[in-house]
C-alpha cells in the first residue's frame, strides 16, 4: 500500500536524505566545474548526472528536490542569473527523473547482467535524458543571454556528451555496487581480485599518467587498457567491468588534466571530450561483454538445474519399476515360470540401461557445475575389481572376463566413482567387441603408481578419433554398417573422475584388432 | 517381529517397500510425509528408511530430530534418494547409511539386514 507508506514517511529522515544527497551533488558539481567547462557552464566531467540517476533508481523519485537545489545553487554560485540557474536546475532534475523512469518502465535490472539492460541504458535512457538536460540547460543560458547563439551548438554538444558519459559509467557502477556481494569469497578469487586491481592500476598509470615513460613524448598506447578490461569483464561480470572502467576513468581524467595522457593535443576541454568518447566506447564494450558472459553463466546454471531436476523426476518412477520387476521376478522364480522370467530379465536390463543413462547425465551436469563431490577413503582395488568383474560377467555369456595381476595395496579415493570408471570401461569393451570372446583386466604397479587396463579384441578405434575419445559428447561414427548407441559422455565422465584422483587415462587401439583403455592412479602416502 | 518405518512422498514406492520388506518378514509402517514420526513414541521402530526430499516435511530435519532425541537416537536411519549427491549429507545429518534410487532388492535387503 504505497499511500500508507507515503503518509507514514518520516519527514526528518526524508529531509536528512535530501540534504545529504544535495551536499554530495553540490560538491561533485563544483569539482566538475573546476575541471574545464565550455562557456563556463557545460563541463566535461559531470559526476552529478550519473550520481543523480543512480540515486533516483535506488531511493525513489522523492529525492528530486536534492537535485534541483544542488544544480540551482552550484550554477547560481558559478555566476548564472537566477532564472537561468532555475532553468538549469529543472533540466538536470528532469534528466535524472526521465532516465530513471525509462529504466524502471522497461524493468531494468540493476545488476546489468543482461544485454537488454545494457542496451536499454546505452541506446535509450542515457542519450534521451542527457538530451533533455543539455537542451533545457543551453536554452536557459541562451535565453538568459549568458551565451551567444553561435556558441550554443558547441556548448550543447559538450553538455550532452559530458552528461552521457557520467550516466554511462557512474550510474551502472553505483547500481552494481548497491547490493554488497553476498557469500564468502574464496581465497583464490580474492587473490585474483588483488592481482586484477594491481593490473588495472599499473596499466592506467602507464597509459594515462606516463608511468615508466623516459622522455617527454606521449605514446599512443591506449589499446593497453583492453587486457585488464577483458579480464575484469570475463571473470567478474558487470560489477568487475564497471569497477575497472571507473578506476581507469579517474586515472584518465587526472592524467589528461595534468597533460600526461595521450589525449593532450589541444585545449583541456577538447582533450576531455576526446577522452570521454574513448572511455564511453570502452565502457559500452566492456559492459556488453560482461552482460553476455553473465547471461551465458545464468543459462548454464539453469541448464544444470533443469538436468538435475529432470534426472530426479525420471529416477523416481524408475525406482518403482525396478522394484516391482524384481518382486515379480521373485514370484515367478518361486513358480518356476521360465518364459516369464526371461521377459522380466529383458525388462530389467533395459531399466538398468535407462538408469545408467540418467545417472551419467546427472554426473555430467554436476561435473560441469563443479559440484561433483569425491569421497576420500581407502579402496581395496583388488576386491573392487573382483566384485565388478563378477557382476559384469553375468551380463555377457559370450565374453570371458579375466583379471591379470594384482594391486596388492590400497589406494585412497572414491570407491563408488572408481567402480563407475571400471564398469564403464568393461561395459564398453563388451559393447565394442561383439565377435570377440575375451576381455582382460590388467593390473600393474610400480612403487608409487597403479595402472589398470581393460583390453578388448573388438572393432578398435580409428587413429584419428583416439585423441578425441575422452571429449564430451564425442562418439565414433563408423558410418559403414552400424553405429553404437550412447550419448558419448561415459568416457568423458570416467576421464574426469580419474583426473580428479590425480591420475591419467589413455587409450591404445588398432582398428579391427581391439582397444586397451588404461588409467593410472598414485598410491598416496601408504606404503 | 522387527518394525521398520518407511517415509517417502511417492505412494507407489511406499507400497513397493512394504511388499519387499514384509516379504522378508518385517513389520512395516509407511508414511508419506513423516507425520507419523510424532506418533511413533508409543511404539518406536527398529529402523527408519527415509527419503530426503519430501513434499512438505524435509527428510533431513526428520533425521536430525531422530538423532537428537535421547529416546530415538539409537534407531538406525537409512537415507534413500534419487539425488546421488544426498550421499554427501548422510554423515552430516547423522544418518547411518545411504541407498541411491533406483536400487536392487538385494541391495535394500542386505542393507536392512546389516542394521537389524
């Protein structure tokens, strides 16, 4: 109920808010006017515009008197006649209100994490609101006979660009920081932020303030700002990109005023226009890059969530199906009904396949989200392999699976996941050697490494595919007579599991003669 | 006769669990949302098999309640879930074992026998 909220609005608090905002607005405006203006009034660095729009977006339209008072007073003190100062004040107030209105109207997200938010700001809110302020302001100056008609155009241009850059850089910078990032920052990320900050500052100092410069020549090395900006945008999203842009902007303005930046060929006010155009393009580029990255991350996350949820929903009916099939199996086994039992066995095999596919998909999505957890337990490899081979032997009547060698020692790892790798390799060996009779599991060890290989005598893998076989979604298409069913994620998952155990996985194969998939794992600590 | 309480929000799975466990000679009580946890004080079960994501009650909370009360602490709890990642919370919430869904009858029966 907004009405009630209005009535209950505590006026002292409201006044304090307005006065605080007025003070900030006034002081930043003073600073801007001191940094070079066209015809005294159209400044090149106009912090208040961006500040005002962010404040209206964050605290509501009711903050407008602060803008009006600030803009009015600063221009009055700058020598504008009373009515002209009122005009400029109105223009600046309308700028913030109209910009904020456009953004709110189109549901602008303060996080700027979608391309549409960036485009909404850059193509609509920024140019339009700055246009209002520049037009009303310059008209006031002209009507108040402060400037001549001939110089209105250049004044208007400087005003428009100055305001736009302020709205472009400062408003989103403040908005993205208006919500403090929640959650703990891992040490690694913290270190990266530190490194990036240092990088941004050093590059800023080199480009705009002539750090490491040995002579008086100014080199056009402005392109150096791209690496840190791209780093910030890709790794830290809109907030990172805007923070980097903000820091660089400050250094750039200071450097240009001191005559040290590459933008120092003409008068200060002209130089600042050139610099601002440069910073504007930089800001738009980085913001778009950061927004697209953020969109992509969000999409990936949604996809992972969807797969995880779908997997769960698929497994629940499977649990019932599998349970009831096994119950039926028990019942018919007691009656000795062999025909029905063979049907049920087929159903059970299919259910198992389905269940394995779903588990693989879930593992894959968790792996990509970095959420696959691994246990660290002592694994008796010999017992594990024996058990798996025994179980898989039931699934094939054609192949004889044999074990050669012993591990003799335990390794540290996730028993379930390592079992999954072995099952995957042996099932593949069965699947891809339809005419062979043997599958051999070899175990070999040195003092610090255990190597396990699964050898089949089947179709083999063409040389060209051997390197790609561990890639996600990769499948060998034989093209000629048949293809083999599967999603192409089993080996990828196996490879990742072994990698997470600090091991290695590789394949040796000869087309038509068979393949040997091997992996090695370190014996950790225990001797 | 040993009593087992099974909590799952899927009625078909509850029926199935009842069939399997009764066939093994256990007395089985089922609940769709763990509501009967409150009533079980009159007659404590010897084992609880608990799904983690229930609509309504949270299986984790039920497990923690069981394990935090003096009179129920000794009852073994087997978590079962279609989320394999639930395995990782088994120890943190004090459960005794984890059974991923879907499972084979033998796996379930062996696990139950280990605790009863």
